[in-house]
């Protein structure tokens, strides 16, 4: 898309397509884990009940493998 006053275009469809493909791969990986009897380590949205506790458990379990930016 071209915005008035901005030289370069932005909002490329290729970016949207790439994210769709990445999300499909993530969902398939989670399904593969479930099929193998493994619960995928998926963070919950902070808007859901119990999310803080759930996400804290995942952070403790994966400590050293997840870079925290804060």
C-alpha cells in the first residue's frame, strides 16, 4: 500500500501470507505433539482466567530457553 507523503510502500501481502503459513506450521506442530501424547507448551492470553499461573509454570519449566525482554 502507498500512503500519501511516504516514499516506500508498506503492508505487503507477502508478509500477511508468510504469517499465515507460520501460524499453520505452529498449529500443525501442536497437533503433532498432541498426537504423540505430549502437551504443547502454549502460553495463554493474559485475558484468560488462570493465565498468569499457567504462563509462570511454562516460564519456570523453560527457564534458560526463553529470553525475557523485561
